[in-house]
C-alpha cells in the first residue's frame, strides 16, 4: 500500500493557514476564527488537484518565544510535522510587517531541507501584490501571492504545489478502513488515549479543558489491522457553548460521529457517568454508531471512586447496557490491549444480517406470546418483517390494524438482542403501516 505525499501548512498564528487548508480541500474542514491560536493540533485532511492525491496537515501557529506551556507544545507539534513532510507551505501575512516568528519559521524551513512553497496570504489585489518586497529578506526567494479567503491565485498555487509532490507510485488502496471516534466531555483523557494508540504525541494534552477544537484523525495499526482514529472536541451542552469557535468545533464533532463506525465514549473513572454522558450516549445511538464505554483513569486506588463510577454507569447508561465496558488507563496504557478485540467484535455485530425467513418466524412467535397492545381501539398486527440494512442493523416491521407503541418496538429490539449477538451496536426497529388492498 503506497503512501500519499504529505503537505504541511506552516506559519505563525493568524496568517490564514486554516483558511488556506479549507481552500485546498474545497470545504470548511478546519476551524477558522479571527482569534489567534485557534488551531492547536496537527490535523490531517485528504486533498487532490490535477489528478494527484495528497495529505494536507494544518498545524498550530509557530511562535519563537512561546509564553505558556500549551503554546510551547503547539510549536513542538508544528516542528514534528515538518519532519514528516514531503512539501512545506510556509504562509505569511502579505499585509503585515515581518515578525520574529516569521523569521523563526524561515530558519526551520531552511535547516530542514524539505521542498517548500513560500506564500504571501491576504493579497487581495494588485496593489498589495506590488508591496511584498519586505518578504524577500527572509531569504526564501519570491513569495507567491494568494488570497485564501477570496480564492485569488489559489488555482495557480495548487498547480505549483502538485509539481513539488514526490512520485510515490500508485494511490493508496481504497480498502475500507473502519473509523473510531473518541467522544467525551472535555478533559476526560481523549487526546491522551489517541496519543497512546498512535505511539507518539500527535495531539496536545493539557489540563486546560477544550485544548482540542478540530477533530484530529489519522490511521493507526491496532493488533495488525489499520483503523482511522478520530479525537473530537469535548462535546458540551448547547447552553455551555460560549463562543463561535466552540460552537463550530462541537458541530464538527457531531458530524464526525455521524460518519464513524464505532464511538469510544470515555468516562472519567474518578467522577463517574454524569448527565452529560447520558446525552452523549443518546447522540451516539441517534447517529447509529457502534459504542464501547471506556472507563478511563482506572489505575486509581480509591475503591469508593471505582464503585461510584460502576454504579453511575449502571444507573445513567442503563439504556445502552448492550455496550461493552473497558476499564483502562490511557496515561499508562493499562488494559488497552483489550481494545482491538472489542472493536472487531462490535464491527462484526454491526454487519450481522438475519435471514428473512428466520426473522419472520421469530417475530410471529414473539407476537403470539406477547401481542401488541391495543391503541385507539385498534390492535396492530405485524404481518411481515425484513432487515433493511446493516451498520447499524435496521429492521422494518410492516403493520396492519393500528400503530405499534414505542414500548413494543423496544420489546422487539430486546428479543432480537437476546437471540442474536448485537453487543456494541445500535439496533433500529422501525414500524411501517401497511394498508389493506382494495378489491
């Protein structure tokens, strides 16, 4: 399986790197905001231009003199990304004076020996384009003028960029790779888990809640099988979302969840399941993803905290009692060896299909033993059933004579789960009313 070329977008904060990334991938994939430092981790995107496929990595803003620990980590992440790049796009602000940060990025680029493009962003017209002489002092040659926001010269920019891409042979195999979304409240250890699975510090880990804003994704090998791992921003209640950046990050997290095969719902083992975990589990079920409950920080020695967490999960998450539970420590890696087998089990159950004759035989027997209750003076009758889909398993019940109550649909779901192994997967049971044919 050949590797796609990697393009890293590099520059100091607030020069428009994420806006350029969105222009390259032709969608609003990266968080963009006027506030400096919105991008904090390395974020990977698939892109193509002129028949060439490649990976784009958006990095946090590089600063020569980081003023806090988190900013220093952002700088380190950007420098690590350069080390794995085939091409670097160095982005500067064509409308501003050079800063020490610009000079620092230029020196890293010159020392790396990696092919690069030197881009002056925010060049919205010929007047600005004629006023870029100050950028020559960086010693990187002539800057290429673009306006990522308005799309000016971005086509020409992409033409030059793909010319720099190395020849890496055939495209990566399109074999389907299952995706795992790491979901949870802020600061429960999601990024720590992702770094542990990746075997390196790919994502910033901080005591400051909300460090991750963009979903972070890449492919890792788990027990000999590739999986796409996605770390999302901590999902908060809508009333707790305080600014537009957080609102967009939460929206992206929900979008990721709707496209994921399995969600790893992380719960702080020292605090237990809360109302927010209930809401997140509901979101996962609504999205139709598989579900594994991950009780993190299980290396705690306080037995009372462990018991509280177990009780809270049994109480608040009883409606997803079909989800397997892993008790782990993302920090130390304890018990994470069990994760690949649990994921494979959930994926297998999501793809399970029940033969139509067997399904209808079971539905008839359940209906005879426990007829649907009368509603509005009518007793509904299930005349036929079919499994319409997998991933998640979805069953359609064709009904005459009345409406099936939600309780009866849950009854059918419980019977299906008792008969077949649907551990870890949402099961949907839908009723459709069928009218009698007129003669």
